[in-house]
């Protein structure tokens, strides 16, 4: 992660921009374990006796989880919940909110609070050059000169836009109007709640993985969020996560 900012001037109390090349994902609450899949699945044949699954070692039923994933019996993977706190550039959230089934969101509001000057600038490892046609894009490393041009252009634009934002606020303009001058590289924050099935669908589209049966080509910044979510989820439901990988990373 990089963070660069300037010292505050004696003449102005305006917050100075901070630049980040990473994202934040925290698991703030969860009710999710592999046993949740098992009791939901076994109610079909065991009725009330399926409650016994809560006391059993899920490892003994690893085969059932793999069967459900392989044959795409999806609903047993919905009986759980995870809430993540995500801090990322606004353009990431514009992609994120395309995922609606099984997701709930609450995002920071520029109407009700003064937005802080935290902006996204890609790291030197981020591929900058795009070639090909829609659906067939390939990305390649940028040159040091290109990275320098990107960094300078973004940081200059961010400073100017945030200065104009502060000027409007100082003139008494409403926050909901003044925010229109801010770019999509501004960081926002949200809570995102989902279940394992909806998360697997998200991961199947927003990560690039050699185990995937269907190739995907996500933008790197939303993939950074997805990778952090997957790491947290894999610790909660390791058997389900393993079955997801074994069967082509396709949501059931």
C-alpha cells in the first residue's frame, strides 16, 4: 500500500489528499459454517432429524457438499450470512452493485457527510496497457514513463477536484450538490452482506483463476476486493470453498 499526502498549510485547514493503491475488506460479522449446508440439504430426506447435523463433524459429510456443488443443488448454500466492510474506489462499487441477488448494501453518503480526500492511484505492478477488442482484451505492463504519467495526472486531477469541492462547501453549497465535482477514484465505504451462494457467484465473475471452468476477465481493482473476501470466507467454510474450487469455481 502507498499513502502520500502533503502537510497542511498554515493558511488553510482544508484536508490534504491521501493516495492509496490498495483496498480494505474486513469481516465484521458472520453466521457461516459448513454444517449450515448439511442440515439444509438433509431436511429433504431426514426432516427434523436433520438438526442432528449441527452437532456432527462436517468433515464426515464432505462428499455431500461435493455432490451438491457438482450437481448444482444451490439452495443449501444460502443458509448462512457474512457481512463485510469494504473501502474501495467508487468505480469499484459501480461494478459491485451489479451483483444484486443475495446481496444487501449500505454505502457511505456524500449527502450526509463531508467526503474525505482519499483517492486511488494504481501501484507500479498494476498492468496499464489494454489491447484487443471488447471481450478479447489483454493487459500488459506499462512503462515507467506511462506509470509516471498516470500517477501525475491522477494526483493533479484529484487535488483540483477536491479543492473545488471544498470551495463550494465553504460558499454554503449543499454537500449533495458539491460532491458532483469529485471523481470515481475517490474512496467510499460500505457494508455488504451475502450468503455463500451469492458470494460464489460474485467470485466466479470477479476473480481470474486457472481452476475456473469458465474464464473471466475482471478489472483488477474489484478482483482485489474479491480476493480478500474469498480469503475470509475460506476460513469460515473450508469444505464448501474446497468444493467450489474442485468443481470449476461455478456457483451452484
